[in-house]
C-alpha cells in the first residue's frame, strides 16, 4: 500500500507495459514506438506497479554495456499522471534494483533521463555523467548512472 493505494509491484511482461509507455513517453507517436528493441530478449527484465486494471508505473532493464562494462540499461520508466509524486516510481525502482541484485552479478545501471526526471533519479542515488543532449522524439536528456 502506497499513500492509501493498493498496488501490486511485481515483475511484468513487456506487453503489459506498452500502453503506459505509449501514453506517457511516446505521446503523438505510433504505439509501436513504445515497443523497444530488446524488450523480447530472454535477459530483459520488466517491472511495474499495477492497480486492478493496468500498469500505473513501469521500468524495463535491458542487458547492455556502459563504457566497456556490462551494465543494465534502464528504459521506458513511466508513471501514469494520476500516480506521480506519491512514491510509486521510487517503489518500482527499489523493487527492480533488489530483484537485479538478487539474481544477477551486473551492478552498473545507466539511463538517458529526461530533464523532468533528473531530480527523481538523483533522489534515488543516480548521478549525471553527461552534458545535456537532445533525443529528437523525446527531448532533452542527461545520461545517468548508478552502481548497486
């Protein structure tokens, strides 16, 4: 229970998260733009917070490399507008990090964080490691990393 909301935080399938990703991260683009390369790979991990009907927060981790080191790339973290600033994203990220720590030796996480999300990630222990850059379909970002 988060702020009197009963949500289930759990591992998920990519297809359970696509509608939320599309609604929050790919507004105005075709739904297919919310399906990421690597989503269906066996090593990819998907997590979400679910109310009775659907995902209200999600995060996906793809096996990747960062500066020559094996890493998890966080992609597609999104929270439904009605659930923001209530601790849901923090709980999903915490759950995901604990799950990755429990069954995988990779300890480095990285992401391209939208400007609007940078403070959130910083509050969760992530650090900025790049100048500001633009992703044409998604806006201004900083690259961020965290070591578990």
